[in-house]
C-alpha cells in the first residue's frame, strides 16, 4: 500500500478548517449542559417531591434514549408544531447548528447532573458540619467547601463525559452541520477514499481529546494541590518512624 502524503496533507488541512465548528458545538453544549445540569441537580436533591420526580424523569429519558433519536426529534420534530414555527424561537430552532447544540446540551446535562450528584454525596459530612460550626453562611459554605470538594470528586467522571461529548458532536453531521465528520463525508463522496479520510478525522479527534484530558488533569492538580502538600510531611514522618 502506497501512502499518498499529498492527499493526506490536503485532507487534514480541509478537516482542520472545519475544526472551529466542532469546537463551537462542544464548547456551547459543554457550557449550556453544565448550567442546565446544576439546575437538574438542585431539583434532584430538592425536598419537594414534584421537583425531584421531574429531575428523575428527565435523567431517565435523556440517559435512556439514544442521542441520535433525540437529535432527530429536535431537528425534524419541533418544526411540526405551529406554536413553535410562529414563535420568536423559530429563527434559531430552524438552524441545524442550534438544534445540534440543544440536543447535545440536553443529553450531557442528564449525565453531568448524576456525576455531580455522586460528587455531592461523596463529601464527608464532617467537613460541612465543621463549616457550619465556624459560622459560615449557606452561600459561603457552598463556595468554600461544597462546590470545590464536589468538583474534585466528580472531576474524573466529568472529564470522561467531556470526551464523550466531543465524540458525540460527530452526530451533528447527520443534520447538515459541516463539522469535521461532515466535511470528511463530503470528501469521501468525491474521492471514495474512506480509509485515508477517516484516519485524518480520527487523528483530529484524538488530538482534541488529548488536549481536553490535559486541561482536566491541570484542573485536578490545582484543586488537590493542598492535599498533596499535606501528604508529603505525613509520608516523610512515616519513613522516619520506619527507620
């Protein structure tokens, strides 16, 4: 098999030109899904049974059904309702990019809410009690103790969800969003060189996910640096006692 370096280079550059669309999908869905997940989490942990039941149902629906079907229902289904077609939202909802972001956001919010709930439940009760004993208000307790500790516990699973979200953006090409995968399909239709084109696309997604993993690793180190510093004297004292 002869490697066509010129074709691979040209294909990689064409796919890289579509990378801003993929990044736009990912960043928009990541931010919107994160904000929505906080609301779902608040309802899920609420004492009001109606709110808790709604959050449970939301999570069940969006985690239990395929993202592809959710995307098709939003892109092809919303336009069937006259109240939506004649509303101020229709100029946005008729755009494929907006529909893709909406579908990705709604789906990732369900997963993120459960990830954050796991991190919230993992917080040692003693830390919250200590903050209350120091006279912290609810807002200060949330900012100083609950949010940082919850994020630290949830970060490994949240990084995995971010990677899955990047790969899920490839589905947007099915509703005519010309991201990396969509442009790859266009090139294949013209050249019939499936292997080379998809290898270039895979390399771009791999590089993008590598960068995301490194960013989350950096964030995790920043959130846990004081734990590592406090663990070093403890480890040193253990070694000295062992001697």
